[in-house]
């Protein structure tokens, strides 16, 4: 895993002859495929020479996401832990969001902007996620024997989670609160595994197989 100019780049070594960089739709995730024999320093140098191109591709994806952004108006759909809720927007003196049956009732201040409604809903998701992490991270630390030094939530467009292997800190994407709980558990396990295996190599995969045999199916659900 590389972090260059604030961009997380997933490096995977394979039985190939040449190096390839891909910026994947729909969220602009960056992956590098490199030959098994290539040194980390060579890979990093190559990526740095392409950083301007990578940034342009990410900007394109983010602009596409922005154009399709919701307005947080009645009739839209909000997903909470994998379940769809029909949004019902009302006006009031302050912001609030409550789930009732199949409805998500958003009370927004009179004359609030789309940006203000989006900011409130995003922070609401953050609180849902933090409550789940507080329960599930200790569970997976106990199962694996791997312990994060600290954790934090962050709104990300290219990663579900990240791990700083130097400090032991993990970050989890606020948008995980939209996905089924099993997806959050998979990402927690994934980031904990990075504490001992930086790369997505055979040892890393073996850890996932050991503690969550169904992780491939869960990952497919996460990225659907």
C-alpha cells in the first residue's frame, strides 16, 4: 500500500512482465499491478511519475459522482445497514433524522440548502457507524488477537478503510453505514490484517480465510 500526495494506492505483485496503473470506476480506487521481482522503490518511483494522470482520473470520477448527487428530497432512497428507506423530507426548526418502518423521516431547517442537508445526513451516518465500530472492533480484535492503536471515521470516495501500519491506526469510511453490517465487519478484519501483512499477498489472504471464510462473498456485496 502506498500513500502519495494523499492518495491511497493498492499495490499488487503478480506474475506479469510490465507494471499497470488503473483508476477504477465508480469511485476512483487506484491499483497498481507490478511484476513479482520489482522492488518497492521502483514501483513507488513509477507511480510518482504518473501522479498527475492519477489525480486527473480521480477528479473525473468525483465530478461524475457530484453530478449524480441526491438532493435529500422526498421520494429518494437512503440505505441504512443495507436496508432501503424511502426518504420523507419535512421542514422544522432544526435538523433530525428518524427511521420509522420503511421510511427515513428527515426534518430539515426551513430554506436549508442541499449542502446543509447532505452535511447533516453524512454526520448522522457517522454516528451510526461509530456506535457499530465501538461494538464490532473489540469483537474482531478478540477473535484475531490483533489490536488497533486507535481508530477514526472518515468520509472517503476511494477506500472503504485504511490502515497506518506505522502507528497502528485504522480509518473506516462513513459510507459503510449504508452497507450491511457484515460489510463493516469484513473491512474491520481487512484493516486489522494489515497490521501484520501490509500487502494483499498470500499471507494476507490466508488471514482473511482463517477468520472469515466467506469474505469474498461479503466483499462482492460491499462493492456491488
